[in-house]
C-alpha cells in the first residue's frame, strides 16, 4: 500500500494518504506545502515526494507494508490540492499564487513560498488532527500505537472499548468476567466490535450466522426447528387410576394434567421442534476440527457467544463437518500428542482415503449453563447427541482415551 502511495499518490484521498503516512513514518516527518497551480485539481493530492537519508535506499523495494523501510525516510513532502493558502482552493487571493508561480518560472528563490508553507503546514496538520479527533476508530488506533511504542508505559487503549461496551449493556466488569476471556472465551475487544449487534432486541438468524462465522473464522450454517424427544416430568404425565392433582392423574380435575383432549399425554416423552437449533461448522481442516471439540478453545468461545446471544431458552446441537482430505486414520503404535484424536470424537479406522466429508461429531450446548472443560482425568461433562433418541435426562460423561 505504501509503495502504491509513493508511486501514484493521485489515486488516494488526502485523509487516507496522511493516515497511511502517519502509520508508516509518523506525522512529524510529513511536510505540507502550498500549491501554485491554477489548473483544475484532478485529485485531492497534487504531488508527494519522499526524501531519503542516503542515496542507497532510493528505489529499493519496500518490504511488507513499508514499515521496514521507514527508517530510511528523512521527510515526505505532500502538496494537497484541496486546501492551503495558495492555489485554486487557497485562502489568499489568486494574485499571490500568480506572483509566486511567475517568480518560480523565472528561477527566483522560493523564500516567499517557503514562508507561507510554515503557516500552511500548521493549519493543515491541525485540520487533519481535528478530522481524527471525532472518529472513534482512529482515536483507538492512535492509543494502540502509543501503547505499543511506549512498550506498555502508556495506558492501554480502553476509552473506545469501554464506551462501546457500555452502549451494548456490557459495561460492568463482572458481566464480562462471566464470558471467560482469560479461559478462551469472548474478549472485551470482540464484544466492543459487535456492540451494534448486541444492542438489538431480536437477532435474525442470518446475522447470527455472519457474527459466528466472522469471529470463529470458519463457515457456519444454522438449521432451525430441529425436532427432538423430551422427557415429560413425573408431575406432568397422565397416569390411569391415579388420584389426580399434583400426581398428574387421569381424573378430569380443573387445572389438572389429565383432561382428555386438552392436556392428557400418552407416554413419557414428547416430540418438539421449537426448543433446538442445529449449528453446522465446516467443512473444517484437522486443526480447527480439534479446536471445536468439547473442551477446546473454539468450543468454549462458541458456548459463551451462544449464552450471550440466545440465552437459556434454546438448546443448540453442534455438528462438526471434517473435510475428507483431513480425515486421518488411527494407528495403535502412533505417538500421542495433545492434538491427537479422542476416542469417539476424532478417531477413524480407515482402509482407504475418505470419499466424502465426515459429519459424525455431534454434541449439545445448553446456553446459560457452565462451560464444559476437560479435567485432569480426561473427563468432560457434555451433552452427546444420539439421533435415534435424544432426551433431556441430564448430562452424560464422556471419557477421552
């Protein structure tokens, strides 16, 4: 970007160019000059010229974004066409521009123009700083740069983050602590970035997909109205020959649970589609797949986001799709590593390469409950999904081997 700016400055806007130069060499090495041209300005920048500390660095290719070459820059002369004391957009009458332009054509010294550049440079600098002052993102960017350049001596940038968190209803530190940023959850900066979405009273499904996909860095798809069997509590079941009342008998008692055609239930389970959604992540490569297994950093962050955005009203079934080229076979003599597959989660017995993506891994997340985490014995409390008979009996314990 810096190389493009130096070779074709007319393709950039004034504020954009100055911002790039400020991040590259600092505003103190940028000098603003007056324009003496009376032609129609084709862009906001008339010219830009870099002066180097030694002739050896002139013409060398810039590395990366140009930061590596910033030490060889002595100063940068920038002539804006949109403001100043001289030129067609200048504050002084055109007579001064014509007089100075004629003097330069005749080869006279440019002392008068340099004298006016002193005042123009100061006014243009203040104008740029005023433009940055009321843009919160730039103010936060400057605080980050000062904090980094001072090696932690300057205060950490918190002004913009605190304001955005307050607007989203997460201004109290105790509320944010529940999200467990230090344990791999959602950080304050992420909450501030999505504060506009958090302010909404309702969250559309498409917006939730984009938020999770952007934050997690993987494709996300949401399938609503996932049907499941739910076990009916003992007090809500219809039992023939009971005494009625709290026991849930079959007598037609006012307000009871056994009124035929109204509240009588046949069986111990009921099929419902309004309490669960399916969250499909993938297709994933091997490392992201392990990250979103129960107990991983990605799974913890996903749990915290769902608790914040959905609340305890819905259950979420997470389905991980593993790309076919990332399916790895399991060998008993293979060395075990912290990222190796877990029995029942990410281990596969293969005799030939996989022909399709694997979609075997399912587990449940109940937003609002404690985040499951792996213990020292390799046990984690999760809700594994059984497609044939999903119930709400309570959490099961899966053991990693």
